[in-house]
C-alpha cells in the first residue's frame, strides 16, 4: 500500500513539497463600476494560479445578478506551500444573464498577489486594476482561513411560513442567507439559497455545506440568518432575521423540526402588537462523512486507464513530416507526448499496468471499413497493451496498416468505456474508477451523441480527458468541459457531475510534460471522491469505527 500511496502523492504533486495545510479563500468586491447607466453588473470572480509563467484557471465563484458590492458564497480551497511563491490572480468579470461563459463577458479588472500575502494578513484588500490602471474605485477583499482537518458536510433543508409581504402587487420573493460570526465579530457568508418567487411559505432547495465553512468546527459558534425579499434591481427588502448555532440545528437530525421566529428589530420597536415577520423551519439536518481521494486509493481503488486516438484524415499522411502522426526517429509527436504525460501518472494507480487502447476515424484491415472504436493492437478480444510503452508500440505498429479517414466521432468510444464502468457500478464497491483519455486533432462531428454519452457517463465511475492536438479551433470543445456552464444532453438532461476536462496541447508546447498532466488530472481526485461520496460508497479497508465517525457534539 505504501508504494501506491507514495506514487499517488508524488505524481499528483501532493507532496512535491509537503502540503502543510489547506486554505479557504473568501472573496468580496466593492464599488464595481456599472457596465452602463441602465444596468448593474452581474459579477463573477475567476481565480487563476501561475505555473511556469502561465495563468491557469483554478475555480470561479457563482454569478451574482445586479450587484456593485457582491459578497460571494463560493469558497476557494487551495493548498498552501510555505516554501513556494504561489502567485494568484483574481479576475472580475461581468457575465451577461443570457450566457454564463467568459467569452462574452466584460472584463472589469484584476488583482494579483501571492497566497503568502493573503495568509500573513488574513484579509487582503486591494484595488482592481485594468491595463495596469485602477478600475475606477472598485476593490477586492480576499479573506484566508486555515482549513481544519474535518472534511464532513452537513445537508440542510429550510422552509418558512407566513413571511411578511413586501411587494405591492404580488407576494414577497424570499431567499435566505446564513452567516457565520467569526472570533473578531465579523461575519462570513456561508450560503445563499435560491429565490422562491411570489410565495410567503417558501420551501428552499436542500443544500450541502462543509462543517468547517458553517461553524469552523465549533458547535456553539453563533450563526446569523437573514430572510430577504428579492428585487430585480439588487435592492432587496429586509424581511427579518434570527440567531442560532449548529448545536441548535442538530435538533433536526432525527426527523424532527427546529423553528425560529424571524424578527424585524425595527417593527419590534415601533409596532405594539408585533410578534414576528414569519417562522423559518429547519426540516432536516444530516451529517455526511466525506472521504478523501487517498482514502479510496489506499483502500485499493484502481484507476482503469483507457486511451482513444484520432486517426482521421485531417491529421495528414503519417509518412509526411507535416503530419500530426508522423513518427520522427528522435522527437515524439504531440500524440505520443500527451499520451505518455498523462498515462505515466495514471499507471501508478493500476496494479496490472494493462491499458486498453482504441482508435477512431480510420479504415481498418482486412475490409477497410471505417471504425470508431477499433483496438489499436487489432485484437478486439483483448485490446489491452502492456504498460504505456505497450500502447506506444501498438500505436506505431498500427499506423502503416490503416487508412486515415473520418468523420471524428467520439461517442462510440465513450459508450464503450461507459459499459465497463456500468458493470463496476453494480458492485457498489470502490474498486475501479475509469479514466478515458481522448486525443483528437479536430472538432468532433457527433456533438449531439457525445453530449448524450457524457450525460449518461456522469452517473458512472468514470472521467473523460480530452486533449486537442494541433492548431485547430477547439472553441466548440470547451462546451463539453462543464466549467463554462452546465452541459446538457440534446433532450435537456443535465450532467449529474462535471466529468470532462478539455485542454489544447498547444497551451503546453513549451511547458514540461508534468504541467500538462497536472492540468488535465487536477480535477480527477475530486471527481473520484464526488462520485463515491454521492453514492454513499465508503473506501474499502476502513474500519466501521472510522467510516461511521461523525462530527462530535
């Protein structure tokens, strides 16, 4: 086990230097200048980290509509290395309501700093800059907090009844905000519910929040809850508030309810017979034990790595030195570089080191019909190759025997790996997690089928990594990576979880192979954990004591 653990840690860069602590970063902005006089901006902050002189997106906040002083509820979690200069860039974008991507967003300014600066000051406030100049009077404040060792989550379900009506022609549109009161009496936004329109008895959606975020591991820490009546101009009307603690919330753990009177202090003073502005009810409080990626790896979970290679004609004749498939005697082509960079890390998590390798978009012997999921070693019964070197050898051997053709269809290969993952799912154990690496030189032609296949695969223990080879326009491929919004099937069904990571190889042409691998594999540990935790599957090898441990009173 120790070998798996050490290689897992080393290859993922977890212990390239020991990660002493994780840090949570909270973000708020002030004085954002309006896009135009008629509308307020819809801000979103993107966090980027520098590696080898390039900026890579780490995460982003939610979009807050019509706000010039947004306080974001999204919490960024980053590893803190004392001995490294970790450069961060916080970019503020105004995202139009019709499109959640950054392409059509207005850039409002950025702030660059190091993680060390934030940690040493705990709260860093700086002006936002645009082309090196101050972006009006807008500023950003980043607050850091060390993450305690407790990774458990709590699931909460709130509703309310008989809330005050604040709207003239219709009923109030209530939403609830929960704040944690810190040791210095400041408050941190923990969660903001969705708005329930035109309803004085709202039932808000169940939500999950880490216990660390909710109360810093302190059952008696004060929590402040505020109910607002949403207004489209961003000037929300105050309905009422109440104070509570997580200790009090735990009263709703065994099918019981906890209730609070929602109080408007002004009405309390002015109105003689004032009782309250409504009742807020906690219908459920459930503690969810969270396990880490290494818990699963050390419990014996294997990463099943499969590679799929694009053999369409747009790659160019492999005998021609301009072809993306040209085999240079001394210099590996981009397909080989990407395959080795990602494969070498994944192979450390697979005990038998046997990897299925498939090709798509070529005419194959003996009858030279087009196939979109043929075995690169031409053994359909056993497409596995021995080690990454075995995949490299099979790839080089098959090139002279096939005819590059088309179109670029990747749904069949996703479905093929999904069928294996589906069998694993029925074991209800954390034994095998599938990673499909697709190397392609162009925009795929079966986008509708691919979206359908990815939505189906999001219910299974698998992730899909797509590396774009060559200089094609890959902008359409970005939609498969759910970061820009939620990927949906043609029928409108959303992905259950974000399982696709897409990167163009050209972004890493001058970086080390490790940079490419780190980028495409960065999301995998969370995807593994999200899948097994969502299914309630514990790591194998944990004692009943360890797996049933909950947040202590």
